[in-house]
């Protein structure tokens, strides 16, 4: 026989042997005593044939997973197409070809029931709101499927730090690219509009303006149009419950600084716009004098009406309230309001006078209203999508927080910090690093402050807790209020009413589950969000397909008593360390020198934690209200747009079109503004009523009884504490050398990627970012020596 025939014969014999059932003999056992089982990849069937194991077939579960993945892919592709189309519209908007096409489209739409105003809403608002709706649906699907949490990040090099030292902090490649593209867009829009205006410039002799004055007038006007693009994006980064940036993996606390950047740019452009226009008026002595009326007719870049910039002399120039066209005094009021908001938002003012900052920020209502009056309804439609999403987010937050809850307990730590424990329903789930906003009416009826959740919904389904350290007036008043309760000596004092918004956080735990090794770096009160990460890892205990098995915790504080913040998770660190995998803890006390830290001192610090258990019979006995789900937010977004557009069409046909038929005069500008505000009010009111009724129905149908159970700190014996502390490292009088420690971790781990989560001061973030940037660059040039790369995640809050 040939070699091929021998191989075929041998294969058939082995197949028959494997297929023959063992009737007389018992199956062999493995070396560990477990019953023997056939290989998982092969399944024996009658007749000696082989087939794949049922697990490798297309089971209903795998088919459902594939269908879900396909659905998510389709949603993302659709969102990408909508965003690309919307961006292209804004890019070609200043061109002459778009202006001609837009004029034709407006003429055709005017002959229909939709009207030219409806066309503007559909073209400029629909893409953004559609992306938000589809994004909420995709986040809901991803949050419900644990298997989808295993996705790897697309191009992590774009999210890692690229520029460490800059006036705005640490910047990633994605942030730098987005900022550069936005600047290029603004430059292109400005150049296209100004060059078009210069070609069609009205002869300057008739306006009694020099050529340079007329050009400067045009340039100043076009600078103001750039602020519209900034206003469109201004509200998107500060959406909390309806955060659209979560679609891109950016959380609320990280996107706040984008709001600051965009706000600074908008105020700068608006100020240049106002100063340039008023400068021209002042040079011609027409700012407050009287003269004849002239107007510069400039064809708008995308809308079919003339922009009238009135050089008034028969009435005071800046305080004239025009019946049609631009209202100058409204623009001046909007600019003054924006400057006030900007000044009170400066870090020097915000940190010392938070109440002033918080109150002044509510002037955004005045700013938006007078921007509408100044720019007109057609220009307001360009930015309406961001305003509508912000209004819906505000409505949902008010509805959730109007029902107060109460404190279950409060723990007072030696480092002037307090732990607040709040009751929650088992159905309220949140992910690690989530935050909530808290208002204590007993301290202030208007101030809301954000705090990181330190607990895990997987570990405790009836309570959630936050850690608050004294840093300002509000936190100091809260500490003094709770401390006075302990001095009073009452065992069960009356509970303190609290209002809560949130939780707000990642939709999935993808940012944790994709790493085998984690490095958690914290400074001071920055340990709070890392506590939730540790508790979530311990609660899952391998429940995820891939969970972190190596955790390095580096924690730096100024004083020894600041280590008492670890008392909140000390039972986890000392008695449940096996659930955290291979945990390495390094503590640094930077401003105190002393003898080696002993277990007895640690036990003494833990014993000084004073816990106040509140009276459970309080009239405010309700759990933290659960926020609306992602599907409800998607439905409200779509419903609000439909209601707004329908109301606008109906009101316009009722009050505007009849006048146009009988008269050729233009309607006053305030009519369009009023119709827009009425349509917006109708849409917002309907969404509010629908949400209130939905929450009332849920409260009637699902009225669970709260189980008040307070989890005291676990009692630890001195020998357990001593044995656990000997495994960790504690240093006095020195700061952590983060570069050396990360380099040691890089050489000692066998993983290709290590997740680094930093929650601390700016200097700590820059040190970590600097090392990880240099390390990842060396990894590209010398792959043989360096095996792992660091993916950095900053947990910070800018407010």
C-alpha cells in the first residue's frame, strides 16, 4: 500500500475505535478524580461518524448574539452616515452652489404644507436628533448584552495622551484632531463668507463708509455667524442623563471640559463680533447720534432673506428695537449676559464663590432668548437641536429629583470626610465610576454637587454610598451638620432629606473587562471612584468572560489620618482580597515622617469611624428615584422633534400665511420668534406629561418594599489585619515615583495591554501621562524588549 492508503486506513480504524461505545468498562478518570469526557470539539454518534460538539453549532444563544452584533453594526453605520451628511451640509453651506440649491429648495418647500421653515428644521435638526435617538438605542442594547462588553477599543492610540503639558491640560490624539478639524471648519466658513461678501459689496459711497470700514463691517458680521456653530455644540457635552458623548465612549465628567473650550471660543467670537460692529458705529459718530437709515443687504449663506444691519441715525443706534431684521439691542443684551456667565465661570471665581457661579449660569435662559430675538428664528433653527436635547435632559432631571429621599446612615471619618448611605431599589443598576448629584435642602435649596459612587450595585442591591471630603463651604456645612448629630448623643436621629440626580456613568463595564491587569492610581479624595471599581471586580469574582486578575492600587495622601478613607473598603482589602485576584497595595503619606506604619495604628484609625444610623420611620422614607431608561430617552427625543415640527407647521398656517396672502409687507420678526417658542413649549410640555404619567404608572404597578439593612464595617481581628498589612507597602515622607512603579509593572506583567485609571490632582495625571506616552513610543520602536502597552483613563471632574 502506498503511504496515502496507509494513512486513510489508519484514520478509519481510529475513527471506529473512538466511535465504539464502552459498554463493559467504566470510563477512565482524569488525574484529579473527575470523570473522563470526550474532547469538546468532537461528538460521538451512532455509526462511527463524527460531528462537531453542539456548543460549536449555531445555537439559539449564539444566533441571538450574532443578530445583536449585526443590529449594533447597522445602527452605528446609520449614525455615521447621518453625521457625515450633516457635517457635509455645514461644510458646503457657505458656498455659492449650496446657496443656489437652498434657494430652490426653499421655494419648493414654501409651496407645500411643510414650508421653508420646516425644511430648515429637517435639514439641520433632524440628523443630530436622529443620531441621539439611535445612540440611546445602541447603548441600551450594549448594556443588556454582557457578551458585547468584550469589544476591544478601536485604535487606542487615539485615546491615549499625546500632549502632556498644555494650557488646557492633557490632550489625546482624538481631542487634538477634533479641535484641529473644528478650527479648520471655522476658518473655511469665515473665509468663504467674507470672500463672497467682498465680491458683492455695496458701493461704499452711498453708505458714507470708507472701504476699510465697510470691509470691517462685513468681517465683524461674519465673525458673529461663527458663534452659531459654537452654540450648536455648546450644550451637548453637559448633557447628563441624555449624554450623547457616551456614544463615543466619553463620560459626562470628562466631556465637561469640552463645554468649557467651546464656551470660551463662543464668547471670544461674540465679543469680536460686537466690538467690531460698535467700533464702526463709533468711528462714524453714529453710535448714539441721529441720522438717516441705511441698510446693508447681504444674502445669507443658507437662508432666503436679507440680513439688515441698520445704521440708524433717526434713533439711537444701539438701543433701537427693529420691527424686522436684526434686533441690535437684543444682541447687546445676549453678549453682556454671556460675558457675565464667562467671568463667573473662571476658576478663580468658581472655586471661591460657587454659589455665584451656580446662580449666574442660570442666565443661559436669558442668553438663549435674546440670541433668538437678535438672530431670528431661521438662524435659531440651526442650533435648535442642542437646545432641545438640553431642555429634555433638564426636564428629566427635574422630574427625577423632585421626590426626595433620605439618609440611611452616615459615617464620619477622622480626615474630615463623611460617607453617606442612601436607599435604592434593586432595579437601579449602575457601573463603576458613576456619579450622582446631591442636594441637601437643609444646607442649600439650590446647590447641586456631584460625587462619585463608592459602592457597587452588584454587591449591594438596596443601598448606594458616596464619600464626601471637606473642600468648600457646602461640604463643610454638611460635615458640621452630621458631626453635631453625634455630639447630641441620639441613637437614631431624624433622617436628613436629600434630593438625588443620577446615577450617570458608562453604559457598560467594557472599560474594565477588556484588561487582565489594572493599575489604579489615586490621590486624596480621588480614591472614591476607584472604590467602586474594586468592589465591582470583587462582586463579579470571575463572572465576566474576561475580568481583571491583577490589580495594583497606588494611593497617596498628605496625612496619616487621610488613610481612614480606606476604612470604607477595608473589609474588602483585608478579608476578601482573594476575590480581587492578585492585589498589590502601595500607600504613600507625603507630608509626615514617622516610624513604620503598624497594624495596631491602622486598627485604631478604623475604630475611630463614627457611624450614625438614621431613624427609619422618617416621613421621607423613599428610595433614590430611578432615572429614565435609554429607550424612554430615545422615544422622548423622537417625539419632541415630531411635536415641535407639527406644532410649528400648524401655528404658522394659522397665524402667518393668511397675512402673507393679503399683504406684501413682511411680518414682524417677533411673530416667528413667538411661534417658535410656542411650538417648543408644546413639545416640552407633552414630553413632561408623558414622563410624569409613566413614572406614576410604574410607582403604582411596582411598589416594592424597601429592605433597610445597614452594612456595618466588618470586624477585623488584629492578627488578620497584621497578616494582611504585611503583604502591602507603606511609605512615609515621600511621593510615589509613578514612572519607576509603572516601569516595574510593565516588565513584570505578561499582558499585552494594561489599563491605567488615574483619579487625582493635575500633577499626578501629568506624571502618569508623561510616562505612558514615552513608554508607548518606545514600544513601537523596540517591540522585542517591551511587551505591554498602557491605556490611560483619567477620572476627573472639572466643576
